[in-house]
C-alpha cells in the first residue's frame, strides 16, 4: 500500500503537477490525519 503525494511551496508556480500538489502545511495536516487512521487500524506509516 502507498501514496505518491506531490508537495510544493507554491503549487500555482510548480513546473509540473501544480494542480495536484499540496502545500507543505496541507501535507503536514494530511500526515497527522493518516497517522491517526493508521493507528486505529493497527498499521504504521
């Protein structure tokens, strides 16, 4: 199982994949949420 996540400081100015990129603070929030979910289902990140 895995995820490939694009992260960019300014997605609008990314050379590619800007529309699907997360800003660093969004990525941090996502990782915190994923950590809680993984613990709830007995998995690790």
